[in-house]
């Protein structure tokens, strides 16, 4: 097991969304260890409103074929070069995790569950970063396609809230500026 090498502060500050992966596979056991820790995300009433469909080994090629069907619906009409270019952002990650949550009919619980599942996703990204594995949280429109949902085994009362791509990378993107606390905080009782 990989020992933590980054402080929480460093992991939060240094993590970047990786979009350019180098194609190396990501070991399923590493991802399972990441998920085993990530599930400690805060969640209301300990509902743990999530499940994950993971692809990181032999099944990865079949998932990429499925993604091709929905991400590039006209793929059969394209040249190999054009198709390869359109699929590059889907073929270079070394693993995928689709985070699925229940769609509670009660609005308050649905919002709480979404917040909890988002915390799980952030935990997964931070834990992966600590192991030198990049991640990118994506929500392409086609993940809601009924046939794609069916192929992933998503039930009618569930929603895919994230397609997480995992992989190794050669370049760390530059940091993008963030607003400071002074810019986003209003002290109660003071006018801004």
C-alpha cells in the first residue's frame, strides 16, 4: 500500500485536473484502495448515496468502444485518422470510474446526496493525486443517453453524476488563479 506523501493542504493546492494522459494503464488494486478511503466522505445520515462502475483492465477496451458509440455517433463515417483524433481524449486514460447516485424524489435528500457524492469524487481525485495518478471529472451530455445508461447498468431511479478519467501523465498543467477568501467572503453584519 502506498503511504501518504502529501499533506491534505498540499494535495488540495497541488492537484490538477489532468486531460492529457500518457496511455499507461492504472492498476485496479490502486483504484480499489483509493475508493476504500474515499468512501469516508461526509454524507447525511450515513446514506452513502453512491456506487461506482469501474473499468481499469481487460474491460477498458470494451468501455472505450461503448464510449465511441455515444461520444462520436458518426464514427463509422470517419477516416481512421479523424476518428483517432476525436477519440484521443477517451483512449489515453488508463481507467474510468462512473459515479452513480440515487435520484431521491425528495429535493432536500437529493441535494444532500449530490453534495456527498461530490465529496466522494473530490476524495478520489485527491487520493489518486497522492499516488501520482491524475484524474479529470467530466460530465459529457451522452452519459444521460438511455442506451449508454443501460449498457452501464444504471437503474431508472439512478443518475450518473461523474465520468472520472484516471491515468498517468507526463506534464502537470499550470495552476489557474482562484479567488481569495477576501474576494468571496462577506462577514455577517458587514456591508460589502
